[in-house]
C-alpha cells in the first residue's frame, strides 16, 4: 500500500511498514489543501493532530483503506463518514496509557504535597515548613470517570496506596481487581479525588461544570489528563476559590491547540485562565501526559501491529 505520513513519529513506524512491503511518503509541511489534492493517491495515511480530517477531506481520499492516529482519541476525524466510506480507523490508546497513568499520579502527589509551591519558594529564599504541610493519599477515596485504557492504567498505579478506587463508566460490568464500578451519584457521594479519563464526545463536552461539581458531597482534588473541553474553566475557578475543589492538576485546557500562545500576546486572556496560572494549588502541563520517550516508541509500534493484523 502507498502510505502518507503527515506527522513525524518514531522511525520504527516507517521502517517496519517498509519491511512489510509498503511504500511510505512523508509530508510534514504542506497545507491541508495541498494534501487534499493528492490524497487520492494513497491507501492509508498516518497522523497525530496536524489538522481535522473532515468529510470534505475524506471524500477526496477515494482509495483510502485506513487512517492511523498515533494517539488515543479520534475526535479530530469524522469517524461516521469514514466508516461509511469503508475506511478502517486505527488508534493507539494502548501505546501511552502507562504514561498517562504515571502522569496523573505524579500530578496528584505533587498537588497534595504542595511540591510545586514549595519548590518555587525554596528557590526564592523562603523556608516555610508549616505553610507547606501536605496531605496523604492513603485513606482517600479516588473516583475515576472513564474506565478505558487510561482510567485502568491510573487505577493500576494506585495499587501501592491504601485507597479505595471507584469508577463510573457508560459500559456496564467492567470492574476489576483495581477498581469498583459505581453509579455517578455514588461516586459523587464518596470520592475525595476525581481523575478524568474520558474521550471528547458530545456527552463529555463541558461535563465538569458548576452543577456537576456541586454534586460532590466532599471537597475533592481534581486531575484532568483527558480533554480540556470537558471542563468549564470558569466553573473550575469558582470551585477552587470556594474550596470545593482543593487543588487541580491540568494537563489539558479548553484554551489549548493553535490559539494557546496567543493568550499571552493579545490581552485577551480569560479571567479563569489568569487565575489558574497564578493559583498555588493548580498544577499545569502542556498536554504531555502521554508524551514520554517510551510512549513515542510504543504508540508507533501499536499502529504498525494493528496495520499488520488488519491487512496482512
């Protein structure tokens, strides 16, 4: 097959596909329109997040057999139209689930122990021990929303702690030795930690809003390594100010993607984001939870293995 690579990935992806007999072409710079003009020449293409794959694009891909997404989510692809066209969709959530689980745990421990705040203060000549007295994870009730690859990986990481792990998921009867499945209302009644591991869908858009947060019985720590648009940032800010949310670790933001850097340049920074970047109980990272040296290789290998399984 002729395969077009639209983003740079681990070299094993091209090397192993070539060994399987496929022809690889790389184009990391052309515009979407320029790619559309030649996409009919290809049997498959591999992408991370360079641009949205919409119905117009797919309609021009008249010979396309598959799309490989080097990552977990497929929200940037018109999946329904692709499936109508008989295009096989391949993603790789198995490839970076361990990285996401570790990142979520790292964020939680850093927040609870005020590590980012304490580090900044020590570097600036402040030795404030009582002000940096932390909280222990042992004894907490951790609630996970979304128990797919990422949620399961996070639950597995928690096995070394004396915590109760609950989860809510739309699929039924998927509990395991690492977590107990409960209703959303029970999770809200019991959880003191919430970690989000859901894809971006119409159901999860703006899911973490004022009403949702107020539904929790206890103040809680919040971790989001999933999708930024699942959280209404203004409502998160209000909950942090009121103490309903004790601290937030955010690897994703509703403001990310191409417009993020502009927030710092054009005086249009939202009030809620101004608050997040100065809040001592907020930890931010640039959508890198699944972005490790190991996951880069593992994601590429997962795509190769799935192409091999489906087409050989």
